[in-house]
C-alpha cells in the first residue's frame, strides 16, 4: 500500500469524522476552523479593502461638504451684492445648507463657523422674499 492509497482511503474517513464532530453537541467546529485557516489571507485583504472604502467614503463626504460650503458662501455673497435669484436657486441653496449642517453636526472636528452667519442671512432673505413673493422669475 502506497502513501497515495492511504491518503485517498483516509480522506473520506477524515471528512466523515470531521462532519460528525461538527454536528455533535460539543462546541468543536473543525470545518469553520479549517475554512478560517484557508481564508485568512482573503479575510485580511477584505478587511484592508473595507478600510480603504471607508476612508474613500469619508473623503467623498468631506469633499461634498466643502463644495456645499463654497456654494453657500457664493450664494450669500451674491445676495449681499443685491443679485436676485429664483425660488429654485434658494431651494437648492437651502438644501445645501441643510446637508452642510448635518455633516458638521456629525463631524465636530470639521472646520466650521464661517457659514453660520451666511446661512442665517440666506434664510432671512428667503423668508422676506417668500412673504413679498418677489423671487426672480
């Protein structure tokens, strides 16, 4: 009998033995252990990939907040220069204000403070124009 014969005859017996242990009421889990051992490299790669995706999502979210801040400040500057806007322009800017405020509330380390007066001015101007109904058409 060769080693190959022993291995080929022993594998089915080993598989049956491991399956019996797996389904027994004992807290031994050989198939999961073997699977984890074989997939250790894959699991580490997936974890690294998840970390990179999370960092990318954070970067995208921060970039969106920075862009919203720029639009808010530009719009408020136009209001100070007495440039009229449509109601749709105000609605889009107010949506930026809301998403920017939500982002800054969830990220206290994010540089903020420069938009608070601008947002208040935009909202006040919006309320006045809404009452007078004198948006740019």
